[in-house]
C-alpha cells in the first residue's frame, strides 16, 4: 500500500535529517495510520530529551517495523506526498460509503449532508500554516507589485468596496480575502438590508456576490438588489407584486450586467459552512454574504445555541481563510433588558455568543430609527483603518439613499 510506504519514507527522512519542525505540523499525527506508534515515540523522545532520536534508536525500539530505506528528497516533500495519499484514500472511502448509502435507500439529501460533513473534515489536512520570512525583501517586493497590479485592475482598491463613501474612505484596502465583516443589529433594524446594499453596489462595480439567506426567499433578496440597482426606477413593493413595466425592465437589464447568486434555505436541510464551501467552489464568487448567523448551523450540528454560535463564528473564519474570500456575516443582537432600543447595539451583544466580535476584521452596528428612513451605522472595530460612523437617509422601497455625516 503506497500510503504505508510513504509513512516509512517520512520516518526515515525526519530521523536522518533531524527536522524537528516537521513533527509539529497541523494534524500531522493523524496521517500515520500504520506507523502511529513509531511516530508517537519519535515525538515523545524529542519532547523529553530536547533532540531528535537517531535512526538506530528508533530501529532498536521497533526492530520489526522500522525499515532503512533510501530517501533523496526533503522531509517536506515526503510529508506532502503522505498528506495527498491520505486525502485521496479518505475521499475514495467517503464516496464509496455514499454510494452504498444511496443503494440502501438513504435519501439523497441525507447522503449529501453526510458527504459534505465528511469531506469538510479533510480541510484541516489541506490548509496548513504558512511561514513568512520577515526580511525576505525580494518576496515582499513581489507581494507589493501584485497588490498594486490588483488595485489598478480593480479600480483603485485591491479588495471589494462597500459602495458607501464614508466606509470605503476608512477601509482603503476594501474587503480582503480572509476578512470577516460583521453587520450586527437588533431585529428588523436594517442589518440584512445593508448586506443587500453592499451586494447591489458590488455587482455594479463588476464583483460577484454569493448570498446565503435563511430569512428571506431568494426572489425577495433579488427584488431588494434590483431596487437598489434601479435607484428609483422600481418600487420594491411593486416588484414583489410583479408590477413591472416591460420596457423599463428591458432597459434596466441592458444597463446592468454582472453576476451574483443567491442560495436560500428552502430544501437545503442544514445550511452549514461545509455546505457553503461546496457552493463557493461551484460559483467562485468575489465575496459571500451570510443572512443570518442565528439561522445557520455549525458543521457539528450542535443543538446548544451558545456553543453553536461560537463554533459557527470560528468555522466561518476558517472558511474565509481557506477559500481566500471576504465573508459578510449578518448577526442579530440581543436587546437590552426591557427591550427598548434607541440606537445601534454594542457589537458584543451579538445574540448567544460574543465570538463573532472577536473573529471579525470589521464590525459595524446597524440601526434604523423608529418611524424614519434614517439608518445609523457605527463601526466598533476596523483592523484596516480608523473607526467610522455615518447615516443613510434611505428610502428602501425606492432604492434611493443619501449619505449623511450629521443630522443638522
């Protein structure tokens, strides 16, 4: 079996080369299925005595298992080979079991969920830590050239802009790969609408959003996007009733080109980060919107809400890093005692868990004031620049808005 032979080569390479760092790679222990006891002994010896054991010491301990084989490549090469073989074997096993389950009458949806969960567990073997040499100025120069070229190609910023001037001025890089941008607000106060506004403005700039919604139907979200893009051409309420002028809609279609996708919760079972990963791989969007956190499920399908929200936040952060994509997370906030709200929430009031505030790159609290079209946006965390605040005078039904910085 190739995987067993590669385990032997890794052991030979690491013992003969003395590379201690290779012992502590992410999830590396799980790769050794046939020689796990040998690998554990090597690590225990190193931890206890502060240095790697020699090949002879381990061969003496395991005379029937440790074979002296020739290794010409670096330890990293054999480790990468072992990791690839491990993943290939696990994928084959998962697919075989999925086929057997279908043959035994298990429903396709249940098989799909099991498949996504099993494949999602392999992410930890694919995503490894990256070491960056601080004073490798040549690598730094290449990086700066790539960032500059990307910014020039994307109209001045290397990331995805929000489309609101007072926010983009404080986020000069835009929404970057790996970012989590949280929009937190009390129920029915405009947090989902703001995520839709960001998506509509991004489509007009040539970016492709992927929106996961469990609160609204895909058609209702699309109506909101068309309303913003039409900027007064449509009424959202008229779109919902199908009252669309054919000529106006044809003109709108010709002027507004672009791509984007909406995935609603109808028929998906549990909408988990593993499920989202499949859709991201399918559509290759420029950013993702999750609407909203408290209606989603973590990969473990945890019942306890506090644990679920904590797990979800961490899994979404991992998803953003693994897919190298910004993710906008919409989260409900818990109203204060008494239920009266008169302004944006503290971002740590994210319902059930504060973890999202810790994992986010940017946190924005959103609040629509009672009986007005006035939406207040307050930034509580911004890793890329100063905190910001502002107001939108936003007629959501017509899709028109004006940015305001004070109310005088």
